[in-house]
C-alpha cells in the first residue's frame, strides 16, 4: 500500500497493483472515504449507521443507511460523486421517500441537481487535524433589526463542519426546506418561521400600498366628474 493525495485533496492509500479480490475495486478513494466519514458522523451523533444497505424490493441501496432509536431506517446518506441528472436525483429521492426514508445527497463539486433535492456540498480536510467542511446546503435567515419591511432580510448559506451538519440533520435540528423558487436547503424551523413573518409583513405592506393607489384613482375619477 502507498499513500497519496487524490485530485480532490483526499488523503488515502492505494495498491500499486490492485488485487482482483479488493472490495473497493470499483470504488474511487474519494467515494469510499466520504462514505466512511458520513457513517462516522452518524455514529458520533448517536445513531446506528451501516454501509451499503438496500431495501427488500431492491429499488434502492444506500451508501450509508441510518437507523432511528427503534432501529428503523429513516435517513440515507449518499456520497454522490458520479454524474446524475436532475430527473434521476428526483426519482431516486422519491424511491427513498416511498419507503419512509429521507435522503441527503453529499457531493464534492457543484452539481446541476443539488438545488432540487436535499444535499450538501463538502470539501475534504486541507491538512492534518482539519475537518470535512460543508460549503453549500446549510442556510440561515438573517433579518437586521429593527425587524421591519424596510430592514434587509435574506437567506444566507453558512459553512460548518460535516460532523455538525450530519448531527443537526439526524437529530432533527434542521430540516429540508424548499424556497419559493424551488431551491432546497437545510435549515432550522425557527429560520423558516422568521421568513414567514417577513413575507406576511411584505404582503400586508403591499396590500396597503395597493389600497392607497386604488383610493387615489377613485379620488381622481371623482374629481374629474365634478369638473365636468
């Protein structure tokens, strides 16, 4: 075995001549290392997590399948490094959902489907002692005080360790939220509630402006009638 760094900066060992019976013969080092990282993060969060588990119907096979406190599968963590279309991502996500299993797709590079399904874009450690880092997929809603329609508010993506993200997801501290434009990201319910409050304020303000404009038009028509 020899040590090296992959193009994605993942440190790993490799066979100079790969043996035929190697269990990882058809798996890239990045894919295997990411699967191990996901399983380790899930177990550190207090859950049982097993690699390469499928359902009885064989309609899906999870890279890492996480089980709840009653030992029922409830979350699949997919290290999706190979190409996949948005349609395939949605279809595979729906297959999990049909069995009551949620899924989080984890990638190393930007993908065309990552905005349409629950996902995390991560980066491997840069050096010894560093952690895997989430670059995209976790978000918070920020609203500057005082919280009025005139103050700025927006969804902003945050960076955190992969361990933290997996723990928050499995413990239910964050959930997959779909924005008005169909983009999906992981966030806390409190942020969604805050965004809803802001949206209602904006809707109320818009209604007041429309009513004021309508009243101004009515007054204009009455004034015109009197002039005649």
